[in-house]
C-alpha cells in the first residue's frame, strides 16, 4: 500500500462570535437589562476570562483585546482618573464625551482588559467576541448533547464525508503535491478485516 494520508473529521467547541451582551444573556439564560447578582458576575467572569474581543464603538477601528476580568462596579458607577490632576469620570461620562456614545446598559459591569497595573474598562455593549476561538472550559449538559448529536455518525455517512473532503481538496490539481510527485487516490484503502463477535 505504501504511504497513506489519514483524512477524518474531528470536532471541537468554539466560542460563537457574538456581541458580548448576547453571549452573556445566553450564558445566564435571562434578561440582562436588570442589575446582575454577584453570582451572575462571577459566572460571567469565569466564562469570559482569556477570551479575545474587538471593540465596535470606534467605526472602522476594531482594536482587539483579551479579557482579564470583570469589574465589581456597574458601568454607571465605575470611575477612573482621566488627567494629571486625577480628575475622576465615570465610564458612562467618558464614552459620551470622548466617543459621543451613550451607554444603553449602564447597570452592566465592564470588561477588564490590559494588565493589572493599567487596566482598561470596556462596557460589554461595545464589545464583540472575536471569531475562531476554542472553547476550553467544561461544556454544560445542553452543549454536550448538541455536540454528540452532530458528531455521532453512521459509518456510511462518515465515509461519504471523508470522500467529499478528498474531492473538495482536489489533490490531483494541487501544485505542491505535483511538485513533489505525490499522487493521492480518491478511493479509500481496502484492508482485510473481520467482525468480532458480540460479547
């Protein structure tokens, strides 16, 4: 048979690239326009720590950040110094004056990005989860059920998927494969096997 190419499918969970407010609403399974409890805040913090996001309030400038935490105060109460005289402004005021953006959900907590010494605080509503991030945390029962439904396939269906992948990849037309004289058959390898008796 010679060398062989192993093509198969594997599955992994990714975080859906949603606006953070939508992600949080799905995570908590409730309306987030009301004040969040401390338990909700901790749950959000655990789910979002380490996740990459991009900001949406600056037009075409889509800066990306990694979430390091969640503030203990809501956006309307959270303040920080804005100049050398240590003048304090709330996040709500800062966004209104700097970006002409009115915060719609001032009771939500801010996402903390940057390092511990100089953290930045971003309102959830101006943040969107960046596409293509693996979800490495434990899946809940509903997510596990949905994943099993997708991944469990009959052998014939799995074979059809693999053959479709080979056809789609078009190895015969691949310039790199041609350059190295590699030819890949579009049929599965035939091997001798036997069916084991049931226990």
